[in-house]
């Protein structure tokens, strides 16, 4: 018997792909959302074969309003209700704000801010009416530092999640912001970010990050920060002078740009 249906954005690689395997192993049927239809179909077939679950494929570019609307239409489908929503899709820009393309900056906000906000606004009333549901928003420890548009977008997602966690108290719906640090995925390669100087102990494993997030969501925690090193970092920047925090953010961004 299935545990329910989980919809995952950015499902073909990295943290999103790890979530597909974790939830499939827990006997959830899946709705996979991404831009690359070929990779979606490949991932779906592998999951069906390995876990004997049902897997739907939904191609959608979340930087476009039509892509958001396709996901929202699926979230509204009460004949096959969504029990778990993983807002994971995202990307970074490896340029200073004053040197980047406006279209790229706008797309980043569309994917990291608009898309998860709209998805939550669509599905939460339905989850509340059933008295159950889990949402995990993949944010970042970058939301605690001042590192350009990406940090600002992740700060929005974390703060909104915390606010909703309070609003949803007693409803039966659980919501958690997953805030990892540097995690071994395709993210940095796709963003053409230079990461060779990062110490090995700062890297996290995607499967471990996802397992921690799921446990924290089940426990009703508003924020999940995997890794002692990032718990320490958040503790430091939370009490440090803002000038220090701003310098950390800009230094990290400059190193990533090489």
C-alpha cells in the first residue's frame, strides 16, 4: 500500500534526486518536476524499476509562469492529492550583481522565490482541509549571510517557512526549511563556480542531508541545518556584527567566481 504521493521539483539531480530515492524507499508514489524531459523519463523509469512505485513526469520550467501553473494544476488535483511537497528547484549565478544579466537575476527570483511561494499557496489549503501533509523547502545557510541575490532569496524562503510553521501549528501539516551548506551535487558545476579551495570537511553528502531533513520534518522542526560545521556557522553569524557577516558573504562570492 502506498504511503501517499510526493511532488518534487528539481527532481533529476542533486538533493532533489536524493529525495526521490528516499521517498520511493518509503513507498511514496512520485511526481517528478524538472525542465529536462529526457532526464525526467530516465529517472522515472529507474525509480519504477527499483521501487515498484508509480511515477508521474511533469516537465516544467519554473522560471516561466506557465511552468508554475502546470505544477499548481497538479497540486490542485484532488483525485490524486499531494501528501508531500519538496520545493527544491534552484540555481546560482556566478557573477557580481552589478555585472550580471537582469534576465538571469529575474529568473533566479522566479525559481527560488516565486515558484515555491505559489506552490505552497496552492497546496496548503488542501493539506489543511485534510489535516495532514509535509512540505520541505530546500533553502540554504546562505540565507544567513550577505551573498547576493541567492542569499536574499534563500533568506526569504527560510523566513516564510518559519512563519508558516507557526501559522500551521495544530493543523496537522508540517513544514520545514532545509538549510544545508556546501553539498556534493551538480549545483556548483552548473553555476561554473570555483570550489577547489573549500576544505573537505565543509562538504556534505546529499543523501545524508536529505535523510536529516526528512527526520526533522517528521519531528516538526521549522528549520533543518545538517552538519555540525554549519550549525556552528549559523550560530556565529547570528550573533556577529553585520559588518562581519557582510564581509563573509562577499568573500565567499569572490572566491566562487575565481
